[in-house]
C-alpha cells in the first residue's frame, strides 16, 4: 500500500497498467471462443462429433471469478491495515489460517455431505497428499 500521487508519471503508468491488465483479464474471461484444451475434447474426437459444446454457466463463472479476485484484493488491503494496528503479526496469521480452515471445512461439509466422500482410500488423491507433505513441504 502506497499513496497514489496521480500527478507523477510513475503513478499514472501504474494506474494505466492496472486498467490494461484488468481489461485483458475481463476479455480473456468473458470471451466465448473455441475450447483449446478440455478433457471433453478427446472424448468428442473419439465419438466423431466435431461440434464443441460450451458451458452455459460461463457468465456466472466469470462473475464469481471477478468477485473472488476483488475479495482477495480487499483481504490483502484489510490485512495490511490490521497488521499495522495489531501488535502480534504471527498470532494474526495463525488466526487467519484457522478461520480459513474452519470456513473451508464448513463449505466442504455443506457442498459434499455424503459420508462416503470423506473416507480415505488408497488412490491417487491420497498419494498426491502424501507426496506433497513428505517431499514438497520439506
């Protein structure tokens, strides 16, 4: 976070760069072109159909993506202001991680409430978690 003095050329360049990047992200998100890489495209080539089907919820997904990015940016701004006033940044980080864990657990329980989905089995998902814990995080 830094003060924005719009009279300076460097500040103007930052604003223009931010607007160009935002416009590019919006165009890339909302542009409804051909699917280049999709797990469904291989299936369509095998069945002989060349017509690509588009997801009908692309506007809803684009808006959710935009809200996600804006809320993530707002989180960083609020976190910066909170760190300036709160004397223990490690405790603040721990509380932030704890609240994120609790919210994720609640959302996961609401969205996937079948007990069979929560069971551990020896498949590629468990291998990926074990690999991540043992090799990547060490």
